C-alpha cells in the first residue's frame, strides 16, 4: 500500500529490533531467489503520463458528459460492510457482481472528462476507485495465504501484505490507464489535490486503517462524509489514544507517515510547544475531529506525541 516505504516510528522500532536478525536472513534469501526491486515511487512512465494529462484537463465533454454508476457497488457496501467498517469478504465473494460492474465502469471513463469535473467529483471518484480495487484484490485472493518467508514472518497470515505486489505491481484499468494503488494515491490524489482527509478516506484493508464506509463517496456529500470519517477514525483505538497518566497522545502511524500532508490545511505559523510543523498540524487535526476532551487536552496539557503500532490483520468481520 501507501505505507510500503514509510519510515518506522520510535514505537515501531521496538518490534523491529525483536525481529531484525530473522528479517535480515529472510530478506537475504528473498532477494537471492526472488529479487529486490527499487523505489516504487521513483517515477517512470505512469507519473509522466499523468502529469502531462493534467495539463490537458480542460478538454473533454465536461461536467454534463461525466457520470459514474455506483448503485451496484453501493448496495454491496451496504450488504457486506458493517457499522464498524469491517467486511464480510467471504459473503462478498459469492455476490461480487456489483463490485465487478463498478470496476468495469471506472475503467471506461475518459480521463480528460474526469479532470474537467469539480474537485469534489474527482475526489469521490478516486476514493471509491481505490477502495473498490482494494476489495477486489482481497476477494481475488481470499482466503489469503502466506506470501513467503519475509511477509509470512513479519505480518499476520491473513494480512493484505501477504498479497505480492498489491500496492506497487498489480494494476487495474481506471479512466483509460492501467494503474497501481500506489499510483492512484501518490501520483493522482496526493500530487493533484490538497486534501489531507484523503488519509482517512483510503482504506488499506487492515484493522489499523480507517473504517471502510458502507456507502460510496459522492460529490454532493463529500465534505460531510470526510468529516465523519475523520471523527470515526479518531474515535477508534486505532486512530487516537490519550494517556493522561503518562502524558501521551498516541495517534495512528498514518499521521507519522504523512504528517506533512496536513500542514497546508491544519498548520500554524507558531508550532505547539516541543512539536515540529507536521506534528503541530496533526495535533490541530486531532483537536478538530477528536472530540472536545481531546481538543482541551491538546490546548492545555503538556504531553508527548507518540505513534501507535500498526495492526495489519485483515479488516474482516
């Protein structure tokens, strides 16, 4: 996913040290027999193609010529995703026609027409596409099997991380191009839009990810849906924990990986005491969406900011 090359936080390093030797040996075998690729975000044809297409966004049939049918996908979300955002993947496997029809639909869309839409329409499209494709990959491999020595050792047996290349190699047609999930997130969403709430909208099919909504994103409701996503995520144990005894605010490691994405919207000319620009922006985000108690604690107390361990167990019911 998104998190493939993310740096380890201090708390995650504790776990890393416990498995460091075993991981090193396993990785050596992996590289010898399978091969180790380079930086997946190093660029290439796709990045250049999407950047050039962005310059042509004024062409196409425009707002009136663009329509995405989400009815079947929405019915599937309502049927197979519960109020906690957990998914009945086994059930969805036997009733995936709505999902498959939706994915075929987004493949047929014209990119120039898409870029001619208002930002809310585009964001809703890409959020739905990313999450639907993630579900597709889970269903294609469910029940998930261990993916080899390295991933089989480091991650839960039923984790999406057992699926080889799920974020940086597997591709699905979207708006006329074959794209990986990483390309959707980094080269489209993060590169073309200034919307930090994308990090609570995209769902990587793990327990520590934000919850999967049981409805599609829509342009006319997008702000309300994203605000609701942020509140739900920070209300969960995977999003936010406040430990008053030890004077700690613990947030998802997502905010460590992508804290810089929050600075434009939630940053401040003056950083909070002992916190850098990105941390200050994250704390402002938490104060806005984490509830009154969290906001008061952030404003009044002295605390350290820590990052929670990431649970890669599949987000299934």
